[in-house]
C-alpha cells in the first residue's frame, strides 16, 4: 500500500479524497495494496467531514513520514503551493496537481526538481478537468507533429455564453446565476477575462513544443464585452459564440497562441459543446483531427484526473515519469501578424465611413431588421494589425473573430 497526502481540502481536494475512498477496489487493481489516504493538510478543521481524522495543520508531519510517497496539491495559487511542492519533490515524494496557475508559471522548474530527485511532477488535471488530455498528448501522440490545439477550455465561460445564447440574458445576470450555482467564483476575473483559458493553452503549447510558452506573452481577451445582440446576429447566420484557446505551429516552428471569443459555425463540432463541458481539438500531421470532450471542471471529474496521476506516480516510485519542457522560450509570432475574419457591429450612422475604410474587405452584409439603427458586416481575412489600424478611426460596438 502506498501512503498519500492531500494539500488543500477545497472542491478538488474533496474530489480526490472521494475517489481514493469510493474507488478503492478499482485503484487496488492497478496499484498493489492500493493508495492509502494518510493526511489532509488544511488550515481549517472539518469536524463534520468523513475525512476529519485525516486533517493536519502541520506540513512537517507529512514530510517527515517516510511512508508518504505521493502528494496531491490542490491548494491553488502560486504560494505556498510552489514551496510545498518543491520541498516534497526534494525529498523524492512525487507531486500531482490540478493547479494550472502554478503549472503554467513554474511547472518547468518543478519538473526539473523532480528529475533531480527521481520522482515525478504530474498535472493532468490542470487542463481539461476530468478529460484525459495531457497523457494522450504526451504518450499516444508523441510520434506526431502537432500543428494545432484549440478549443473550449473553461467551463464557467462556456456556461455563461450558453445561457446568454439560449435565453437572451445579459452577461451580469448570467454571471450572478453561475456564481450562485458554484460554477463561477465570487471573483470571476480569471475565468471571464480569459486568464484561465490563457494559462491552459500556454501549458499545452509548452508541452507540444517541448519549450516554454508564458501566458503573459500571449494575447488574451475575455467575454465581458459580449452582449445579447451579438447572439441574435450569430444565430441568424448559423453561428454560436465560444471562448477559445488557440495554439498554432508555423512552418518555421514558431507559434501563434491566443485566447478570445470566436463565432463558431453550426457545422463545427464545437458548436454543440454547451454548458460546463469542454471540447478540445488536436491536429497531428498523420492522425489528422482528434477531439476530446467532457466535463472540464467539477469536484469528482477533476479529482478523478488527479488520482489517475497519483496511480502513475505510485507505479513509478524511485524514477521519474519524463515530461519534456525546456527552459528555452518558444518564438511567438506577433499577434499583429495573425490573420482573422471579423464580425463587426457599428451604428448605422457609421455605415458610409465603414464602407469607405473597408473598401474591398467586406465579405458579407450581416445587418438585421431587428436592429434598424445598426450596420453589421463580416470582413474578409485581414491581419490583426490592419484591423486595429481601422478600428482606431471608426466606432465599433462589437468585434468578434470568426472560426474559419
């Protein structure tokens, strides 16, 4: 039996504890003797929890127990999660985590420490929640030249956009509902401003390239400016609106990486990915398109993904499960060079000026009788820099990219 510990009994930590106990027999079939939950580190007490007797407030108690071989870190944030993870790895204790903020910022460093001390740092649950994504990417697709990864990587924003689409509700109204249901945090900034998706697509880009893509170097745009009228135009023209993380490898091995709302056409599989579900596409040069779909968040799905890593770590005690992530930074193409198609809404009074500015670059008139005071259109493909230059001179209500 392998003794384990959980750092942080929040939603994901509770999920890990539930999976370890509820699926004890299934785990024992994989790990001889199974995984024993020895400790739960938290600053709080949980007298009504079935795991109350496992709670400790002293991290040293965990580190000094020679039987503890695998730790799962579900604290969130960079500190003290980084320090606790580093100290465990330095003692040869493997660490498994769902903490995408820490993985994106310091995952490479923790992987190096794990290698130096013959243990593992694993983070399947940091992207895609319960969806097996990172392990297939690293193991089943290691022979492929991955040219792109893109998709819906945040369940909170997908839930908000789905509700706005179905019921014509405003952003603030749906956000409040999402918070009441526990889908959105009290401070939802990381989700709705695109930071969560941005960190996840940065992690995937680093794993695909084997180098480092930093979230702060990528273009990130959230959903706070999307309004009910945008969904009316989208539905009329057979599109829906989704927040996408996109990573594309160029022929010269540079990458385009961004997070932004997109109009997704009705025929695309991502069109049907609704509510808190995630959908991610990976394109390999030989295997072509693969789609991964499932619950991208949630106590039990995410907890299940963490325990999957804990099983692998338990089966590899004394050695490192290799993950290539070098210190060298990936060459990121300037966002200004990215070519996109745009859906644009503006006041009807701006129509003449817009037509003149976009002469030869308007692909379709999207104006609707429901909005007689507006002029709406679809551009042809154009660079972000070209559009930005035009946007400085004109007044737009909405600008949303289109997935082509």
